[in-house]
């Protein structure tokens, strides 16, 4: 059984195939964290809880037990006020004005499967055998407040998800000032703290720093998860690298303002916490009400960062993403944004589609500018009505024209936003997030619709549905191009104003649930000025995300490499664009742009009507190649080989689940002279098998000779040809040779 309760020692042992996570109910009623790491038998786990009298300034509430102090006890869900000076998981403002609570164990139950989280995205099961869930009730009898901690254990995925639900059965209203999803106390601090940080056009770069005493925080206060910090952290004991060593990963399934915090205390132990950002948050809980936190997914691997990533990839692909496209190969698209921006009409679009179709592309995406009077980004968001000056015969006609070219039509929306210059805003100026009598700060000339309001949700569902019903639309790009300011809602009473940001998320999730389930045949891709909301919450509704507005191949190597720490390549929208690149002006070869984009969900974003014959040939070959390899790229195991953050090159590979086929990409960012002959060691292969190696786009039938053992390829590697020049790249394909 994945969850064992050792009655004698009051110990819970949560077991995945390769890991153990254990904690105990102490006689003081606190939950003491006991162990998390590689599997250990249950029998002796209880011996790992070692309490010692340490600091004289640490409170000792039980005079008969000088070794017990909440301040030094490793805990699972600490509260504030009774002697633990480390950050609490929950802080409650009570009716009497105080914030001291005392939450102790009351009951628990173990259930098969995993109940959904009401109104929130979460990992799920398809049958009850896939997971087991432990629910523990902590209770403060003075207040009548319960916290139900939930731990779902996925044995075969090697992951544990955690969340908390607060239920108020007392008599007086109270206010949650902080209610995190999880807290855990690890027994030392010899870790590096790893985070994904960046900016618009430079998303999810990898940073690593040693943990030192005090706090290490990754957070968003922007209303959305943001370009700047991703809701993910990892702790790496010294010496852990890509392939070896232990890693603790924490990923938060939420798209709003979040907190991920690791704090090293006076005794060099480490408390790790994750949850909704308490900054500018509070939640009024009246008697009978409850509050559900989002979930966090905890992963331990003893196979380095690569091992951790592959666990996240499988879980996200199989048990977070949903819908028709979860396991379906994604179409190769041509998006008109960088080809035309706002300057297009039906003929121009049709010509673009025609060229795309000739080159083998499958989906034509009409980006921003098809509605209202949107000839630039100054107006019309909210007015989801076709601009007849550009598309006189409407979307249905456009879809028919595109279909005649053998392609499906996709469409861009930015449904959570409103332009002050729009009919919607003129009719409903109170529908945006705002604070009475204060300036409404614009960003990209737009305001944020208040998704905490039911009337706004209804409008968004109806207006988007109306368009999607008006024409055969096969794909939607759901964009969001600003962060939130003046976060307040016209409809909420003053004592609930600080609930607005989280209520927005609940409203957004409800909207996404309704729209995506109403149109199950549509592939949805989320976007936020590129990768400003690349998080597990959005992936629950939309199985891919536009990874960055930066389409420069070299920038993309780092962006996609960093993103892959948590998110599988199939979730990363990646396009080939023109050179000089529109965002940073770099000129890279078409081949390299192709290989970088082929490492995710592939497409083009350039004017196909303006290509040389040679470019057309190359693009045609790329499209044909991607069709051959996309099953492996999108659904195979992903192995990082060379890190573009470390030196002037990058490499990674995709291995089919049965290890019979693989695809390898190598990128030389900076040319070097007089170096050693390079060998690229591969990973993830079956060392007992022999593999046929196809270089470049070489056709299968002409490559009989290049056969290597899996062991050879992993231990010695492929000898790389000398590449002349910066920004060069290679592809190798491997197929198991018949024995
Ligand atoms: C930002 C997106 O990231 C771009 O790809 C494009 O869709 C623009 N918005 C359109 O305004």
C-alpha cells in the first residue's frame, strides 16, 4: 500500500516506487516530519525523530519534556504563536484581534484515488489504483477551526501532491492572513537553492545559489505567476548535477501570485514552504465556510536534475494535462503574427496559408488584430466581433478559404482584458480590476477584466463561445499581456477586497473549465506576452504554452532548456521566425532556427510568401522531418546533454518510451578553435541494444553502416563533426538495429 499507518509509532509512511515520505503524530499533537528521500523500510523510520534540548531561548511548553520545543521540532504544518519562530504555514486573525492558534492532530483517513480540488487545477487519477490519499485533520478547539492536510501519493509516478483545506466550524468570523499549501522541515541546509527566473523575452533562466541562514524566496506579487519567477524551486545537496545526486523539487499548481520560500534556521535546518502569496492576501471565513489551497507537487529523485525533470514531465503530460490533445501529436502551425502583425486582410492570410500548406504545415493561426478596430494595440480588447474591414466575409469565410488550402484555422484571443477604447469598456467601466477614485493604471493600453465577477465570467464565456461557434476553429491562442495593478473589485465588500486576486484566479479557472470542456475538439495554447504564465495551473486547462515572445534560436536554447526543468517539451510552443530576429536582431541559420523550434511543439511565424526557393526547400524538409520525429519529441523521455547556461553549446535528446528510437539535437552557439575532438555522450538508451545512427536529415535507406552499441553511445559518445561558425547545429536520429 502506498500509505501505511504504523499505529504503534503513530507514523505515516507515504511510499512511491522509489521514495519514502514519513511523519509522525507526536504526543503533543503536532505532526513531526520524519523523513523524505530514497525508499526506506517502514520498520525503523520512527527512530529518525530526534528531539534535543538545544537553545535556552526556544520555548518548552511541556515542563516534563525539556527536549520538546515547537521551535526545533521538524514540522509538517506549523502554526503561529506558541513557540515556533520559523515562518508558519497558516496565520489566522481571530475575532478577538489576536493571531495565536494551536492546531493539533484530531483524525485521519486514507482513501484510494485522489479527490479533485474544487474549482482548482490539480493532478488527477484515471482509476483509484493510481494513487492513494491521506487526509489529516488538525484542529484548534478554542476557535473551532480545522485544517485538512491532503497528501496524494502516486507510486508509479514517484510524486506526492499536497494541499490544505481550512474548515471553520466555530462561531466567530475570522480572517486567514496566510494559508500555505505545504511546509516541510528538512534536517540540514547543505543545499543549493535552484530557481527559474527571468523577464519578458528571457524567461526561466536557471539560477542556483547556496542556502545560507535566513530566507530564500521566489515569489510573484503580480497577480499572475509571471515572467520573472516561476512557481517552482528545487533543493540540491552539494554535488548533485544533471545525472547524479539527490534533488527535492517543489512545483505549485497555480497561476496567480505565489510564494516559494526556503528558510535556514539557527540550527541549520531548512523549512520549505509553498502557497498563495500572503502578500496583499487575506480571506474572510465566516462560520460554516471553508477555504481550499491550490496544490503543490513534491518530487524527490536520486538521479539528478534530469531524473527530477522526467518525473515532472510524465506526471504533467499524463496526469495534469487533459483533453483530446493530451496524447495527440500537435499540428505544425503557421502563425501570422511576425509575418503581418496587424496589417492583413483575408487575401494576405489566404496566401500565407497557401504557402504553408504547400510546405506541409497543418494549422493556420490568425493572431491579434482580427476583431473590433484593432489596427494596433491601442484598442478593442473585449469587443470580440470580426473586423469587417479586414475580413469582410467573416471568420467562416476565412476558415473555408483556409480549409480549401488543406489547413485548419486557429484564432488568437485575449479574453481577460479590456481596452479603455472599446465598446465593452464604454458600457461597463466597472468591469475591470480597480480601486474607487484611484487611477486605473494601463499597461499595453489595457486594463484587466475583473474575473472574480460572475457577470464578467458570463460575458467572457459567451463572447468567446460565440466566436468559436461561428466558424470551424481548431485552435485557440489564449493570451494575456499585462500584470495586475489596483487589485480591487467593485462587487466585493471592503472586508473582502484582499480576496480579489485569488477570486480572480478561481473565476479564470471556472471560465477555462467551461470553455475548454465546451469545445473539446479545440487545441488551446496559453500565452502571456510569451511565457509570463507558464505554470502547471494553466497546463491543466491548456496542454501547451507559448514559451516566449523571443523567437531567436539562440535565446530559445536557454529558455527551453530552463523551462524543461519542470515542463515537458510538448508543452512548449516554439516557432521559426525570420532573421534578423525581430526581438533581438540576431541572424542565425534557418537550420538552427528549425532545430531549436523542433525541440518543442513546432511551427513557423514568418512571411512564407517572401521566401527564396532555397528557404522553401529547407522549410519543406523541416516540416517533413518534424512529422517523422514529433511522436518522439512530444511524448518521449527528455534528456539534457549540454547546458547552454554553462558554455557556448547546447544539446538534448528525446527517447521513445520503448527506447527503440531517439532524436538528438546539438547546437554550437560559439565557434571555437583548436579544441579537442568532441564526443557527445548520449543518455536514456538501452545499453544492450545496437542503434543505427542517421546523420542530419539523411534518409533511412541510405544509412546501413553507422551502427553503434547503446553502451558505446552512452559511454563514449558520437564524434561531432567540426562545425564552422557560430549558431551551427546538428541532428542525429537513432533507431534500434534489428539483431
Ligand atoms: C503577445 C504574444 O506573446 C504574441 O505572440 C502575440 O500574440 C502578441 N501578444 C499579440 O498581441
